[in-house]
C-alpha cells in the first residue's frame, strides 16, 4: 500500500539556554557539528552496532525531534539547527499560555518568528492553561509565577529528551529556572548534556546512565520490516473501512474528507499491527496448547513403559519423540518472540483503534502517559508509544468537534465505539468464563479420579488373595494394579497440564477484567447520551479514550507475564 511509509526512530534533543546570543549563526553551526560528532557516541557500544546496522539497511530512518520552549536566543537557534537535518520535527513546550508568552518578546518580528515555529509543532504541551493575570489575588506575584513556569518547562524538557543541548556561557544561574539550574538538574538525572557557546561545543558528562536507549529503535525497525504485503494491508484496510464507515448507521454523515484521511493516515498502521498481533497470538496459544498436551502425553507414555514391560521400547520411544516435539515447540515460540510480538502489537492496534474514533471526531487524544506503577511492564520509551506518536503527528490538524457535527458524532461514538466495546466485553466475559469452567470441570474430574485410584490401589496392595487363588482372580488383580498405577502416574500430569493451560490463557483474570469493564462503559454511555454541547462531548470523549488506554495498559501488564512454562 502506497500509504505505508516507514516509521522513523527519532532521537529527542532537548534545549535550554540564554536568550542573548552574540552570534546565533555560530551557535547553529556548533549544534550541527555536535549532532554529527557526539550523538552516535552517546549510545552504548552494542547499541551503536544496532544503529549502524539499521542505517545500513535503510529500512528505518534515523531522525531528530527537538523539544524547545521557543524563547528568544538559544531555544530558537538550536531548534533551527536541528530542524535543518532531514526528517526533523519540532515539539514546542510552552511554559505559559500563548497570550502570556508573547508578552516576553519585545519586537513584532520576534513574536512572528515564535508563532511561525509554534505552527510547526502539532500538539505543543502547555504547562499552564491559565493566564497569570487571572490568578487569585493571594497568589505569588507575576514575576515569581513566570520564574516557576520557566523552571517547570526546563525540567519537563530534561525529563522528556534523550540529550540536552544547552546554549550556556558556563556562568551560574541569574535567576530561578535559569540555564545553569536546568543543566544541573539534567546532570543529576544522568542525562547527556552538550554545552554550546560561541561556536564551540563540549560534552559535559560521560555518565549517561539515563541517556540514549536503542531498544525503541529495534522495536520500530522490526515493525517496519514485518513480512506483511501491500495486498494484505489493502484487504485488511478495506474491511476496516466497512466496519468504521459503512456498517454503523450513524456513520452516514461523516465527511468524505475525514474518511479519506483515516484511510490514508491510520488504517495502514492499524492493519500492520493487527495482522502481526493476530499471527503471533495464534502462534503463542497454539504453542501453549501443544506443550501442555504433549507434556501429559509424554508422562502417559512413560507410565506405559514402566508398567507394561513388553511395550517399554515403543513407549519410551514415543515419549522421546513427544518431548523433542515439546522442546521444539517451546524453542520456536521463544525464538520468534511470539508472545512479545503479540501483546506489543495488540497494544499498538488498540491505541490506533481508539485514535481512529478520536480522529473521526476531530479531537486529539492526550499523549500516552505511563503511570509509575506500570514501570515493571511498560515505559514511555517503548517502541509502541513512539510509533503511535509518529503516526499521530502525520495527521492534519484536528480542530475539535463543532456544534453542527456534535450530535451526529455523539450517536456514532455510542454506536460504533462504546456499543461495540460493551458487546465485546460481554462476549469476552462469557467466552473466558466458559473456557475457565471447562478447565475447572476437567480438573474436578481428574482430581477425585486420582484420589479414588490411589485409595483402590492401597486396598489392592493390602489384599493378598494367596497362591491358591484362581488364576483369573490373580490376573484381574494384576490388571487392576497396572491400571490404577497408570492412573496414579498419568492423572497428576493431566491436572498439572490443565493448571498450566489456565495460567497460560489467564481465563479467570480476563473474565473478571471484562466483568469490571462493562459497567464503566455503560456509565459513560449514559453520560454521553445527553451530551450535545461540544465541550461536554469532548470531555466525555477524552474520558473514554483514557479509559480505553488504561484498560489496554492493564491488559499489557497482565499478559506480559503469561508465559508457557514446561517443567
């Protein structure tokens, strides 16, 4: 599909610095020299090899994103230098409202330059949404509020960049939130800092424990190289178009331009992630089913070999074949990273799916936030998060759901998104519950049977018919002895395999998650029904988007540890 353009891996360059520069052109030249010479060396040794391999293959572009407050001086000079490199993007971060911030720029030329640069940033975070003069009368004075805002924006940039470039003369800070204070904060965080001044540059620290990480590069490159053909994506996208724009009755009035934008900018990526997720989900589930089944079958063969000596060679041979098949299945699943590929691509798929509805409503979702308690399972640096951000930044500006379309979009969201999710979770609850109960019933049969067999076996051992007993009775006793011993050996293995299948598929937890998710969706559906005001509708739409994000993140944390375990 021609719409599929490789996702770049972007190195995030943060900016801090003085507003007064004697020679901005010299600073820009020094920044470009630092990018070429220092950035590759800030990766760990093994990551440099990955970087070189990806660059040589040409599959995944390497580019820069510059995070800048766009104040006069260094903020803009560094931004211009980075934006001059191929494929670079600007992420403006505003310490104040635009109205307040413009008051900091004295000339009309400076204000126009700021607005022109700001227009290059698609979703600039605004750390303050309220004008300073509108604060309470007992708030600190305006100058103090501005200093707090500048400190906050400097720390935000340090926290969200990979490398900080400081246009700094090396002197102590001249006020709160000054350049020296932000540099000190970056150094304390282990962030690489490159100081640029008067046409020269220097790396201030080699302890870059919190610096460049190539793991997202590997994930993005794998995503770009997935063996999915253009024809597969096109067929999948055609089905998506029907699902989103033809099947829902409320989709009739969606503008053709919106439909074309979603088809061009979002469906190819949804198809890429979803096809890969489904392939690997099948591999992972099939591998688990085979491993646990083969494990029990191998124990059964070993039991036959021990109890029936004439069949020993054959039984142990079959056991060996089953064990080798089990090992091969496990190794193949782990070699292909089926589990990881499934859950990560499924996370990306669900995030794009939510984004499609938001884009149809002309509303930007909030950036993906990874809460601290999710750190053991996900980070803001994950390749899926970066891929979604890159996909979203390619969309044209979205200006919100205006009053004329609000009522239609309300009905569409409740039918095609909320209604679909409510039905999905009801069905999921039933499916997972049914599978759990089947496994539980099987376990309920296996355990009592094993106990009964053990008791009968004990009674049989205590009963000695004597040598004078008829031969048929002795043969019956021997046959019962062998059969009960077989059950005693095999059935615990079956019980263990059933428990492994339950742990592997997480039926109970998934059932409970859908049980809890349904009422939350129903509540939002009721709240959204009377929401005809655009602001109220967008507020509820953002709540729904956040709910879906948290649900997907929770699923990711749960399934991250659902491994195939054979012992």
